[in-house]
C-alpha cells in the first residue's frame, strides 16, 4: 500500500534537481536562496503554477504553511 505525502521531501527535491540540466538546477537553487525558501517549496510552486495558472504563486502565497518548514532566516 502506498502512502501519499502532501509535499516534496528535501531528499526527493534534491533527486529531482539532480535529474535536471545544470542550468535549470542552478537557476532553481539561486531563486530559492534569493527568496529564502527551501528548494522543495520552490519546486512545488513551479510545478503547481505550470499545471494550474490559478494556483499558488510566488507573490501571493505562504507556501510553507503546513510544510513543517520554516523560512530561512539570515
């Protein structure tokens, strides 16, 4: 029996990133650092935005709510 998860784990996000072309991988990592969000949250928002233009966006949401992840603090 499979168990469903609500969000990408850091390990899954890194495995996904490793399969991407380096240019895309580096852009996602850089954007994640720029907005101070974990890369798994950035990946989820990018995919959901592609699948549903009315879904959460980088501008108007709080994607970390419910993820048990805190925003990075400098």
